[in-house]
C-alpha cells in the first residue's frame, strides 16, 4: 500500500534578488506503508522543501500529494489541506520543544487538541515517554534537559497520537556523533513497534544508509536517483550520486584503439573492460578508494605520493597519468612513499563527461 | 587605588596574559571606573546624602515631610495612574502591530516596520505641543472643528487631563514593545510554531498557546521600558498638565525647585522627591520582574526559515487601513499641525494658505538671539556629549566584555544605572555636585549640562558598543597579538575598526535625543546656556506658540536628517 505519493511536484519560490527559483523540480515518488524512506542531498538541494510540502507548510506550485488514499494537495483542483489536518508526526532539527511548558505538557499537546479525557492523556503520554526512555522526567522543563533528551521529547510528541506517517527533518544533526548513532537505532526500534512510515531528511549519507530501506538522492531540486540503499551505493545513477555516497575517485579518460588512457597522457593504459556505449569517446571512470588494490607486479605502474597510517587501513595517494587518486587498503601491503607499485582497479563505473555546475549556480539555488 | 589593582590581579584571565595586557587592562579599568564614579555615582550619592543628612547628621524629617505632603501624594498617584495606563495600552498596541507585521500576510511590511519606529524618534514634548494645538479644550483645532459641527460647547476631547497626558505618551512609547516583540518574532525558531501546527493545532490556537507565551519575555522587557520611561517622563505632563494643576512626580520636582527660585532648600526638597521617584521606579521594576519571573528561555535558532504567515483574507485591507490611520493620526497629524502653526502669521488665524509665511522660520533661524544661542548650544552639547560618551561607553564595554576584570560588574551596573534614573533626578544630582559645594562651580555653564548628558546617555553607548564587541571573537585580537602587535596596537588596528559601525550608530543614538533633550537641561540652563529643548519649551510657556512651533520644526528637521544618516550607516553595515 502506498503511504505517501508525490506526483509531478514542483515548488517555485519568488525571491527579490534572483527572481523565481525552482526549489523542487518535477518530483514524483511513492513511499510504501511501513517503509523508511530518506531524502538525501547537500544543503539547499530541495529535500527539506519537499518534506515541508508533504507536511503542508508550503503549498506546491504544480502537482499532487497524497497521504494514503487521501489527497492533501492537488494544484489543479486548488485543493490544499493545512498541516494541522494532515495527521502527521514531525520532528525538527532544532528540537522545537516548547520551552515554556514541561515535558508532560509538551507531549500531551497533540492529545489536548483532540480533547481527550485526562486519564487517557496521562496513559498515552506515559506510554510515549516510556518508549522514548524519558520516564520520570515528566515535570522537568526542556531547558533542564540535554539535547538528546530534548530530541526525545520531540520524538515522543510526534508519536503520541500514533500517526501513520512520521516526518523527520535532520533530527539528529544537532546531536553529538555517539548519541546520533544510538538514536538511529531507537528510531528504527520505534518504527518496528508501531509500524509507521518514516520520511527522513538528511545530508549525512551514513545516517541515510543505516536507517532507510530506500532513498531519494536530490540535487539542485532534481531527483538524481530513487532506489534501495544497496543499489544507490553500488549502482549510482550518475557522478553526483557516486560522489555523494561515500568516498570517490574520478579519472577522466579517453579511449583510443580499444585502450583506456588517462586524459592527455598516452603512456600507460588502464586495464579494464570498456562499456559498449563509450567506444572511442571520452569518459569518467569512478572508483571507491577501498575498491582499488596496490600490487607489486602488474597493474597501472606508478609510485606512492603519500601514505597515512590510520589503524584499520592505510590511506595512499598515487598518480594516475597526472590525476591523483586515493586508495584505502589494509595494512599488510606495506608500501613506502616513493615506492614503485601497480594500481589494480577491482571495480570501475563508467560515466559520461558532464559539464560542471558552477558554484554560483549552486548558490543561486540555495537561496531558499 | 590599591584595592583596584588587587581586583584586577585577582582575575585569572589576566594572570595568564602577558604584562602588557595587565597594564592596559588596569589603565582602562581605572579610567572607566573614575569617569563613571564622577558622572554617575557621585550625583546619586549627593542626592541621598542631602535628603537624609542635614549639617552632617542624619535627619529624615525632610523626607517624611515631603512624602506626606498632600500635593506630593497626589503627584505620586497621578504618576502611577498615567504610567499604568500608558504601559497597559501601549503594550497592547505594540503587540498588535508587531504581530500583524511579523506573522500575517499584510502588505508593505518592510516600509511599515520603519514607519512604526518613527514615533520612537519623535520628541514627546513636541508631540504634546502638537496635540495641545489640536485638542486643547477650547482653542484646539480639532475641538473647534468638532464644536463647529455639533454647535455645542463641549469639546471632543480635553487633552489637558490625565487621559490626555496618557494618550500622548502612548503614541510615542508603544514602539518600545513593538520593537522588542518584533525582534523576538523575527528571531523565534519557526519550527516551534510549526511543530504545534503539525500536532493538530489551528492557527489561532498556536498564537494563544505557543507564540504569545514564548514572546512574554520580550513583551515584559518592552513593557518595563514603557513603565520606566513613563514614570520618569517630564515633557508631556509639563506641557499638558502644568497649566491645569495636574502634576506628576517629575513635574512636581521641577515646580518645587522653580518656586524656590533655585535656593538650596528647594534643591533639598527636590532631592527628597527624587529619592521618592527613584523609589517608585525601583518598586515598579521589582513588581514587573516578579510578575514575569517565569520564563527565561531561548527561542532563537540559527537556521532562519520563513515563518508561516497567517492569511488575513478579507481582513487584509481593513487591517492595513488601521495601520495607516494609526500612523497618520500619531505621526502625520501632529507633524502637520506643528508645521502649519509654525508658518502662521499669527496664532489664532485660521489654517489657510493665505495666512502662511516663512517669516517665523527666518525669525528663529536668523534674528532671534535666544533661538540661535539655543541651536548653537545644542549642537555643541550633542556633538561633544556624543563623541565623549561614545568613547567612554566603548571603553567600558571593552573592559566588561574583553578584559573580563573582576570588578566588571560594578562598571556594568554603574553604566546601566543612568537608564533607570529619571533625567530630572540626574539633573538635581549634578547640581549638588557641581554648584561649588564640593569642588568646582560649573553652574550656569555649558559644562554642567555636558556632564549631565554624558551620564544620561552612557547606557546607550555602552549597550551599542557591547553588542558590536560581542560579535568580535576574542581570537581576532589574540591573533593580532600573536603576530607581534601590542595590546594598544591590536585595539587600534583590529578591534576598533571592526566595531566602528556600532560606535557610529552609538554616536547618532546619543546625538539625536541630546539634540532635543529637555528635562535635565531645564534644571541646568543658565541665562546664556539654553538648549533647543529649553528654548522651545520656554518660548512655548511664554505664549509665543507660533515661534515655538517654528523652532520645533527646525528641531524635527535636524533629527530627521540624523535619522536618515543613521539608516544609511546601518544599511551599509547590513550589506557587509
């Protein structure tokens, strides 16, 4: 069953300095019931705006949004349901816990609006606080609690009415790294228990990987890829997705006589299978540092430019026909700086040469 | 001086630093303390001393006599009544407009935001003069117009009353709350309101349960400013109440001294009443703090997002009309009447174009010795007070924020004290210190007024410099010293240039109110040291309405030019 559906959603902001800015450009997606779905992308890519469109804080410029079998925004029919009628739970980056009321009242707020009776409210609040490990802190005020506890209040508040869909807008980015990791598991556990759909916005790819079943990678308001986490990691749709998910090396190459050479360097060739569509063209090869090996014999011959020992692995920099790449390999292969070695690519992905997006263009889009 | 060195040496921060910093730190600290002791502490101590001591022995009979004098009791009651009305209504108006501009989709927001600050810069006593021209019970233009229509003899509104005084003060004091609440609404993290919406709350429920409670600290701060200002305000009750025997404590203090023709007994009685007035202000502050004790919380968050604006729909234009009518009524109408009367050939003539002339302006600008002197004096006083106070205030702020000496709390307290000390009280203190009883006799010179101005505007300058200094991270100066610059060199090359815009803004924020200052100057002026405010006031009290209006116009024009300069400077700063 579909839980959240976006159909051809576009959102344009009118700004004074840049005129109309398209923050979300023709996005369509289906999120299934009980799924944990992430929006991933750099800041200003449109992910938060997309989430706010689902929440109803922004009205869309084009398209439709459905929650389950109910429409909440349909531009053509000028239909728009305000956020308070959408029956969603939401957690914000800055906690947004109300500082003037105590923990109990913060969590009870949505129930009071439903005009529930006192005993039911107390029961539900206690349950939500227990689930978020806040039992015993009912009478405390938010400023007496830590950041992690404050975010738990926000979480308790968002699940107390047991909504079908939970929207999370970078909920962990204001927490310290250790706490962030443990909160990830807590969110996951809560989801298993209540089986709600999670729409999760983040710019942190590890977080997105750890939490989600599927994700949407966005940039400049456009959908770059919608896929499962494994596919996004192993089969990135384009250079942007490749570089955004994990560490990346790119080598610009040209192909002549069925051989692959680093661009402007017709010395040694890189041994690899040439993808059919790239015969006799320029291309960009992409590879992750941990999918490259250093060997003493064979491979692309070069020497070690730098070496950093990092415990679990060693981080090498080597030169491939004038282009520096990074290699992470286990500590056994003990090459030193200056040593001659061979570079062996275990896996290479092929991408067409694209025009780079200028910083200026990026800034323009970021305005919102 | 020995204690002072101990205080500074006790500061951990300084022990770690090199010798150079200790020396500079001590010097700046000592200098700041000295200036503040002379300008702020001494006048206040002299007031207390003269109230409770007579011929070197404790004697509080004067104070008791003054408190239980029926006229004074009535004045206390009036003061509290007026301040109460002004605070309550001013706060409500301020909240209403700040909410309308901060959270609704009313058009022309940016221009309205600046328009609503105009009343804040409008000299209230000139406003009072304007409203008296409009609404004096018999001669006011609006009242005459009203009586002409109804054919009766009952005026529309009698401005020479408690309600009238309160009304004029509201017009010029509501921006205190407006500014505070507007800035709180701007800085408030919008997700606080959004999370209530998503929890199912309607727009108006959110206003009631989230927005309003969260802005309570800002409302409280603004209301307190209104309360203190109104309690110690002199100009409006002096213009509107004096002639009909309605006195507030500040005007009563002036009356006591005025009647005694400057004798020492009069000054002593004035001091006793001053202690009383300060007592009322302190009690008001304490009550206010108690009422608003709950609620000290952060509502600010760095990530700025636009808050959801409430759609006014069919109420959009009615509300817009309310805004413009309010502005027209409180700003344009008084301005118009002051300029119109200032150009009349003679007071009492109908406001017709054929009765207008530029003669009055030419007279006050080029022929009237009193007005010319006053303009010269005010220019000299405002510019020198602004320059001196700007530097001293910056120095105090620097010692408090950057040097972090242990005694900084004393400095901070002394520098912020003048803000809650009524101008008339400060004037009496300055008289007691500088009229020859202690060291120098500066009475009847410009210097005594200058000293009073410096004390009076110290808080403005200190606050303005503090705000800029807090933006300058300690490491910037440290980096300069690490590169080999001396403490003084780093100050001159790094810190001062970085806070220069704040200092210039501070300069203008002192220059503007000093240009139109009335209360302290009125007690301190001598035959040749009238200021603009005093000149306008005394020409007005002499019954020369037309000339005083013309001079008021000149003052308004000077203030407006200053404001425009201020805006240009602050805009440049934003641009960076």
